[in-house]
C-alpha cells in the first residue's frame, strides 16, 4: 500500500517522485537584500537528498514593502535571479522539484522599507489605492517571471496566515468599496495574478496557492475556502495547500502534536474542500508525524502531504520512510525552531 505514497505521479504537468512535500518555511538564512546564501543552498540540498518529492521554498517577498523579517528570501529584483537559479539547480540535482513561494507581508511586514500597506487601514498600515493594487498584482507576476527564468518548476501564492493576499480575501480586513473590495474583490486580485503568470509562463509552469481557515477571526471558514478556490480554479490554479491560522506562529502550528495524537489537524477542512472541489489537487499540511497517518490521508483522497517542522528536525525523513524505517518523525512539536530570533533550526536537544 505504500506505493500510493512513494509512487511517481503528476501534479498538473509536473512529474513528482512521491507525494511528500516540504511546506514553505522561512529559514531566515537569506542575505540582507534577500540573496540566496550558501547556508540556504545547504538546507535545500539536504532536503532534496533526503527524498522529498516537492520542495516549496519559504516566503520570498515580492516587494521591499512586503518584507516580514530579516533573513527572508527576496524575488523583487532581477539581480536575485542568479542566486535563485543556484537554489533550483541544487534541488533538481537530487531528483526533487521546486516551487518558489511568493509573499507580501502587508500589514504584517515588520521589516518593510517604507510604509506598510493593507487592503484597508490595519495595524498602522495604510490602505492602498486601486491603482496600487494593480501594481501589487504586477509585482507578483514579475516575481513569478523571475522564478520561471531561474528554473523553478512553479510558484505558490501565499494567501494564508494574515499576510497581504489573505487580508484581501477577508471581508473583515478588506472593507474596500472598489472592484477589489470584499472577498469577491480579493479573489479578483488572485485571479489577476494567476492569469498574469499564465500569460508569461504558460500552463506547464505550476501555480499553487496556500490557503486556510482562520478560526473565524477573518471570516474565512471551510465554505469560504471552497468559494475562493472555485474562483481560482476557473483561472487555471493547479493545486492548493490547506493550512490554518493567522500570524503569530502559535496559531498556525500547534505545539505538542504526538504520533497518533493530534495529527493532521487540518484534515477535516481539506476533506470538506475535496468533497466540493474533487478535481482540484490538494496538499495537506499541519501536524503530520507518523507514516500511518500520512498513508491514511492519501488513501482518503488528498493528493499529497506536506511537512515543515519534521523536516527541520530530520530532512532525510522521506528517504528513511521509503527505505522501510517507518518510525515517526523525530519532531517533538516544541516549536523551539521558530520561537527565537535566529535562523530556523531544530533545538530539541538544547537545554
């Protein structure tokens, strides 16, 4: 039965060696302008050698006013293409595929150059004018062009966790009265980005989105997620990663998840989406620790599963499972990898 996990398959037109995905993770290892560093290359080399099928790089900011923290990858200027190309080559060299996650922090862009922006005034961020929204769309499209030219297999639009695109999808955060207002207007923003990417790169360049419920804080539950994804699928979206929560990190990744206890905490939402949008491929992230749960998720119709913290602790986890050692991931879900203002790394064995 493990063939369903480790067998080759296609996501859109992209051939993958298994159904195990590295969920986008901001490792805080990029240079001061967002440059790819040797440390980042080593992280992604280990992930690819460790057997992951698809590596989604973390949180590349598409514009300087969208930068969330130091050490974040940048994709806002053509000068960054060379470093990104090295990253794509490292991943491809070990047989994995790679997407670049595109992000704009919006009101949460704590390391922004200049005033922060939002759909409507929020957390000290100013409201963007309608023409500026069009500029944001173009910044995402041009960021995707850079990823395409760097040799990435596709991009993922970060529309979760309270950042700019997810704020546009929230009626509580998006109180605009123009064509980009409300959830419908937020969907229009993403549709224009997707259609712009398709026009530049064609359908062979994979376009994914990261989306999730927000616990009612922003007005996006499972039904609203389906509504959004239905609109995006009509514009050519290839797949969606189902997540949850709004920054800070504690709302997104739960502490204390143990093998067989509290795993796959976003599965109910993913199954609801799959029921209503059966033809849209889904990736599930959130608290996956044991092979048995991974197998069950895929057998229930979710196309792929993604890991963040387990691959910080153990980048060779996919290879270990594929070779027959099916013991759970080493990750303790302590979140110490994220709760310090340093590079992201497993700290389970530190005092």
